[in-house]
């Protein structure tokens, strides 16, 4: 599921659905990665900003797709954030291209 563009805040269920993970995993990553700090309302409900989602993309890429451990991902994010950012951007562009090609194929 793609997140709606232009929103200021996303719920934990929207973000979990986008990454196809359980909300509990997002809460766990929040405890392990200090840069991930979603906003909370008075009741404690989490709201993720686009910046938080970008951080989650980096974490997801390293942990889920490249197989890093939590500690390894933490170290990689500290030392080589630009490389991880570039990887996330390339993956995002490829996903957009895939969607476009699938729509084009359906029209033919």
C-alpha cells in the first residue's frame, strides 16, 4: 500500500501497512533506533511524519531487505547515511517505474 502524499501525519497502522510489517515491529524499532521518534498525542497514539517514514525506509532496507542485524543497521546508519539514502531513492524510483509499467501493460 502506498501512503497518501501531502499528509503531515500518518497513523501506525498506515505505516505498518505500507511496509507490510506488524505495528509491534515499528514500536520495537522505535526503541532500538533513537533517531526514530514519532509524535504522540495526549493518549499516547503515535503519528509518523514524512521524516519518520524516511528513517523507517532506511531501517527497513537494511534490516528486512539486506539482512542486517539491528546493531549492524544502527552502525550503518551512523557511518554511511548518504549511501543508504541513495539506495532508498533508487528503490523508490524503481517501484514507481514498475507501477507505471504495470499500468501500461494493463492498458495494452
